[in-house]
């Protein structure tokens, strides 16, 4: 099993009850329309890998459509390598 890493450097997310963290693809809003932009995917992958996340974890974060937010509960976040703790 992979060691879970905090979401942003040394910060660990604390989630209460049914809480989760939401991800969506990078996007731009033009005239009220949201369009995915993949121009910065490489930079985001590089940044996430610099924080110690695996390529697979970065793919899960980057490859969520921009049109929706994919909420991931604590168990799922831990399974993809993101450290979360219960909210006190």
C-alpha cells in the first residue's frame, strides 16, 4: 500500500462526517461557457509529482471533467494516496 501524502505539501485535510474533496479538470470560462483546457495538465502533473504524488494520483485529479466536480470521500482519497484525517 502506498503511503498517503497530504493534499498540499504538509497540510493534511480534516474531513467531517460525509465530507469530501472535490476535483475537476482545469478550465476557462468564456462568455458563461466552461471549456476544459489541457494546456496546463503537464504543469499540474509536475507540481503534484513535486509534492510526492504518484502519476496515477495526478491522473485521477487531472482527468475529471471540467463540467462536474467529482467529490471523493475520505476512504477513496486515502486509496488514491491523499492523506485525510477525521475532523475532531
